C-alpha cells in the first residue's frame, strides 16, 4: 500500500508539473520570438544543442551512477552508495576543469563555428557562456537528485522541475521588460535558475538521506569509480549516437541555411519536448519501479512492467501526438504566428516519432538496470553516424531549397524509430530471452493504429468545426483525445489489458 501511495503522489505531482509545462510551452517560446525575433531566437536552440553535446560525457556519468547507486541504496549498502556518489562528484569536477579551455576557445570563435549574424555575435557569446556555466551546475544538481530517483521520490523531483520552469519564465519576463530584450539575458536567466536549483537540490538531498549517505573526499574509491566509468563509456557512445539522431538537424540546417531556418526547426522541436513532458506524467512512473524490482531480483516483475508499461506509454503518446498532428496548422498559427503554418510538415516529422521513442524508453530502463549497454551503444552510434552523413548529403544537394530539409527530416525520423523502438525491443527480448517477440511487434502496430486513428479523428473534427482560437483548440484537442481513447480502448486493447488499466485507474483514486 505504501508503494501505491507513493505512485499516486508521483502521479499527482507529474500532473501539476505537466500543467506548468503546458503553460510554459504555450507562452515561453512565442514570447521569446515576439520579443527578439525568429533570427535571434534561432541562436537559442544552438546554445542548448551545445549543452547536449557537452552532456554526452557528463550526463552519461550521472546515468551510470543512477544504476549502481540505486542498487546499493535499495539493498541498504550505504557505505557503498557513498563511495559511488563521492567518486562521481570528484569526476564531474575534474571534467568541468578540463572543459574550461575548450569552452573559452569555443565561445571566442562562436561566429566561426555557427552561422550567426554580426549584430548577434556579442549577445550570443554571453548566451553560450551563461548556459555552459549553468549546465555544469545542473550536473551537480542531477547527482544530488539521484537519491530522490532511487527512493522513487518523483514528487520531490517534480517540485525541483516546477521551480526551474517558473523561475525561467518569471526572470526572463523581468529582464526583458525592465532592462532590455536581449538574447544574452536568456543565458543569464538559465545561470541564475540553476544556481537556485542547486541549492534546492542540496536541501532535498539532506532531507531524504538522513545522514545515511555521505559525500566526502575520503569516500573516493577507485573500484567504485572504475565500475561507474566502465558503464559510462558505453552510455557515452550511445548518447553520441542519440545526439546524431535527435538534435543534429538544427546544426546542419544552421550551417547550410541560416538562424531563421534553424530557429523555426528549433521551435517545432521544442514543442516536441513539451509533449514529452506531458507523456512523462505516466512514463516517469515506471523507471524507478523497474530499477527497484531489478535491485530486489524480481525479474518476472521487471519483464511484465516493461512489456505492459511500454505499450501503455506508447499508446498515451500516440493519443497526444495524433491530436497535435491533426491540429498542427492551427497550433502553429496560434502558437508562433500564421506566417509559420507552412512549416507544418516539419512539425509532423519531428512529432510522429515520439510515441515510439517514449515506448522504447521503458525497454532502455531495463537494459540499463542490467548494465547491458555495449550492443545498443555501438548500434546507436552507427545509426546516428549514417543519419548525419545522409543529412549532410541532402543539404549539399539542396542549393538552398528548403524542400530538402523536409526530405532530411523524413530520413531522420525513420532512423529515430529504428534506433528507438526496434533496437530497444531487440535488446530487451535478447536480454530476457523473451519468447513472445511477436507481442512486441503487435504492440508496435497498435501504437501506429492509435496514432492514425487519433489523427483522422482530429481531421474529421476540423472538417466540421473550425479551430481558430486558443480556447477552441484546447476544447478540440481534449475532445479528440477522449473520443480516440474510447475507440482505442474498445477496438485495439485485449480484454486483459482493458481489465488491467481499469484496475490501475481505480487504484489511483481508492488507495489511502
């Protein structure tokens, strides 16, 4: 019962975090574009992409630590957990020091690395400087928050996320309206926000560990560090491949076109991130449960959790994405302006892969718990490299024709599905010698069916009822999701899946 109570707390906090995320998604990006223009905004996604490349090493370390630290903590081995955490803090600091000369060179040559207008170079340098510093601070916060994840305290992690989102919006409005509408202030806001989050994360950490876990130099342990680093190497390889798949298009478009095109692509990509936040209301509930079950050796539970929750997460994502794709034209018109409606195909191609990516994330939680990373890491790297080469080839053939961006996104989306659902399902089935591989294939087509069903429902709605105001759009999306949900429940799910979902829904409201 205690576990159910915590799951419910996590779910409620996820919903609150979702509502905040929806507000930020609807308001923040359009506000920035209105204030600084699409060209200046085009610099912002580039700064965040640079952080993603830097995080290939650092976040790989925190991801690896999560596995070892969580297992030790769940098994009550606090001394061992302290060694893992202390060793990771030391290596993060070492990486930060190593990054310093590279960061200085990169920022001073920013106009050479990227295609940035002369009038934006100075502001861009400040933007990149603040974001890199803020990012390093966020890594320390992430290390502290691993304790919350290991204890399944997603509710406390959501408090941190809500504060981060709220500060980002409030401080940006304050600087823009009271001082100046300059892109450099976006970086300053990130820096100040991460400074506050670091302090808040420390307080959360102290509240949950109760002096059981100690971070100190004397707990630095070479075997613990080597164990984390051995896993980190493969996580790094996999994240390099991930970055080559999911975010490389912004950099390629910037180099072959301009900040305008990369700004538009960055905006529709950001919309996908907001949708992933919505899907996280459900999907983030399963990661800690899988890791806890693995730590206790309950492998039948792990297998059932993975197969069932992967399907449910994928179907939920398909409902949301299907509705958004069906209404993508009015969404673009209302969100960032009627002048950007012509780019709805870009938005569709950046969004339709999300259900498969979200479903695959559940399987990834399993093989990371097992520390089974070598195969998925190198295959992801290979797929990402091929995607990068194909993207560059399309851009070289384009002669500035934006249609080739569309072609590039089509190929990239296929690679994303191949790397996410197909690869992760293969690794999961191989790890557990899963005899019902056909079930994973059927689940894949169920996700496709729900996605198409929801898109068609949205298109039918818009055919009879025009959507040209925000209120109308919200009502339309809600109605389409409800109708598609009912139809999917009746037509696509098996009897036992229906019963399981109904039981789970009842438990959310009946547990005490």
